C-alpha cells in the first residue's frame, strides 16, 4: 500500500504532465478509499475558504479521504493565509489534499500555498517545460536511457523535426528504440529519416521537387500520395509552405546574405538545408513568386472556384510551377 502525505502541490506550465499526475493520483485514491472517499473540488467551488471548510467537515467515508483541488493557480496569497494555511497545519488524520496548478504567465500557485504545504510536511512538485535550447540535451539523455546514442546535431534535428513538446519527443525516441534496438548510434540524417512518417517524407520530397522545377517527379509523388489517401488540400498546404520558404531564401540570397547565414535560419537538417539552398539558387525569386500565386489559385479553385476535379487542378498547378 503506498504511503500518502497529508498534502501535495503539483504545479507548472507543462499542463499535460500536471494532468497525468492528477489522473495517476485519482486512480490511486479510488483504489485506497471507499465510495465517497474521494472529493474533487473544481470550478467556482475551488476556493481556499471552501477547501478549508471541506477539510474540517466530518465524513463517514471508510479508509483514507482524498481531496483533489484544481485551479489553484487562480488563488491569491491573502485568501490562502486567511482561510487555509492554519487548517493545513492541523490536518485531520487519514486525509490527503492535493492541489493542482496549471500555470501560465502570471497565473501561478501562490507563494502562501507553497509555504503552507511545506509546513504541513507535504510534497511540492514542479512540472515545467524545458526551454527550447535545453531540449537537445534532454533528448540525448532520454535517448541514452533507451539504449540509443544521438550526437548533438542529431538531437537538434529531432527537435526541429518533431517539435518542442517533450512528450512527443519521448514518443519518437521510444519508437526509434523499438525499431533499432539497444546500441543504436544516430546522426542527423538518420534521425531526419526515422522521425518522419512515410507520407510526411513524401510531402517534403514533393515540395522540394516543385522548388527544383522537376515537374515529373512532383506529379509522380502527388499521385502516390493521393493513392495513399492524402487530401489535395493537405498536399497543397505543404507545397505552399515550402515554396514560400524557398521564396524567402531566394530573396535573402539576392539581397546578398551568405548561404551559411541563410542556412542557420532554416528548420531542417544541415544536409537537407544545403540541398534546399542549392535548389533555390538554381531558380529565381520571380519564378517563386509566380509559384506562390499559382498555389493561391489552386486553393481558391479547390474551394469551389472551379468545376474541375481537385486532382486535375493540382496537377495543372504542378505543371505550371515546374514548367
């Protein structure tokens, strides 16, 4: 049987982790108490005064009693001091109260609640998201725990490709660990390949073929993606995103920016960035501007601006852009 403290404060700006901790405590509480032994206090009822009153109220529940309190990031220090701090210092036996604060900006669990939980011998746990610049090191450490080795470039590539949510990064690493087994050593190119789904890779290859002016390859990939069930609107979104990015690179290069400077601003693996810049340098900003216009027309036409089938409209746009 787990040993419970009288009070807990789980707070932080990693809202999914705070939610996970709440769900885990609720499951344990349901196992350790009978019907009526778990009380959830949330919404307008979740005030320091109400919680203090609930703690002082007699209950006929058998076993340990649990109070789960949500939304304490909205509380004020003065209210905690006036109504709750003294009660937490003299908690009834066999009672546990758990406070949950999903913090954001100025909405934080008040300092008076931190102090009161500490005085009651409780436990305080912060669930904070890492800063973006700390994520690659965290990814390397998490990968080592799974039996994988990522070099620094691979860790940065993983964050660029997957995003800055730790949960998603962890899932991607776990998926790679299952595929490769322990002892895998990965560089940025291998991470770029493994961390992207098959359809996602084809979308980027299609968009890059469009930037490079390879109409046949782009049309072939478009048809493959459609056969896999990808929507025309989704494919058009990725084509537009990549062409706009290419236009920005082209304008920077024409303005005299060094390729190395432009490369640092691209959210993609180093070798992929080199290929992308090389493709852009083989074209010009005028062609890319026309491509953006063609893709805008495609979006309009697929939303009812034309009687032609969406596939026909997309293939025509690809031919026009690559021609």
